C-alpha cells in the first residue's frame, strides 16, 4: 500500500493541487501515518488532523455540532490565510 499511496498523492499534486495545507481525516493512525510519510516526502507544508466523520457519528454523535464547528473553523482558517 505504501507505494500506491505515494503514487496517488504524487499524481494528485501533479494535477495542481495546493500543497500548503493537507487535511487528514483521522487523528489516530491516519494522522500518524500521514505525518511520517510527509516527513519523508515533504508533500505538504502543514497537516491539519480532524476527527474522522465515521468516528464522530459512531462514538460522538451527541457532540457532532462541536465537530462540525471544528471542521468549519479549520477550513475557514485556510481560506482566510
């Protein structure tokens, strides 16, 4: 999977994707893997980790508005930079 992931990120960047900020959906293993990969390959200037939507709906549904607000704040910060 490692080579496949690198190939796909490289292909997406080649399409002209902005690499200043990367949003990572998952604050556990997803984030850990992406940060390690980014240390090796320097794909992105900054990684912003957000809780995975499935995690929110499965375990934190009562707090979903909190997470919606967090997503909006994170996305808005990038737009306003």
